[in-house]
């Protein structure tokens, strides 16, 4: 079993924003959650540079409940992975290691230079790579239901058992489990 964690707004809440210039000239700065749940016109331009800034990441607020869960799963022998839309896997690995003494088996920074295709396709390739590395069951923790549905669909397509958990950092902290296919929200 592999426990896969999203980084932004799941394991850490930082001030990093996605800059957007819409095709009509309007601009916006969106949190990772806002970006993941938004739709954009063709021709919109995105700036993810704040997600490459180590100081913004280090200044972020660790979601200790998720870090503790990560530690418990590692102690129980679960493989651990982080799949993030960030571009620097070493930065992510170092950051997680700075607060969680866990063995990170895999870190996928899907916006790394040399990648191709939309973020969703890159995340799908990360799952397929984990499958090639022997992962047969997936637990996925993310703050975005869209990402959980995509991960569940991908696992269904490769006949891999999947359990998805919607993480809501904040007060109060919550994790909701997605059961079945299509996923239905159910608190745990």
C-alpha cells in the first residue's frame, strides 16, 4: 500500500499563489485550492513562480494532523509518496524531511522542467510510475475533490484499490473519506 499526499493546502498551507492573466486581460492571484477548482478560458496565462520559492514554502503552516497521519502510516510500514504540481522534487523532499522524520519513498513534482502535457496528465503518469514500482493499493490525501475523483478514476482504470480522503485544514480540521465509485463523500 502507498499513501499519497498532496502538498499544498493538504500538508502545508503557504502564501504561494498562482498568477493568472485571463484572455480578456483580467488578472488574479489564486490559492492552490482556488486554482484546482477554477475553470479558465483558452489563452489564459499562468505564473507558478511563487511555488519555486523555498522561503515561501518554509514560512508555510504545516498541517500537523496530516503530518502525524503520515508518520503513523510510515510507522505501520506504508510506503509514502508526495505528488505535487510544484516543480522541484528536492525542495519538497527537504521540506517534508524538516518536520516529519519519515521515509519518503517517492516525490513527484509534476511541473518539473522537461515535463509535457497538462498537470492532470502528469499526475496520472506519476500514479502509473508508482504502479510500475510495485504499488498495488493507493490511499490518496488531497484538499481538492476534483483531484480525488481523478485519482480514483485512474486507479479504477488500472484495477488498483483506491481510498481517497478529502483533507480540510483549518478550524476544525477534517478528513472526509470518499467511498465507492463514483466517489460519495462520507465523514470519518
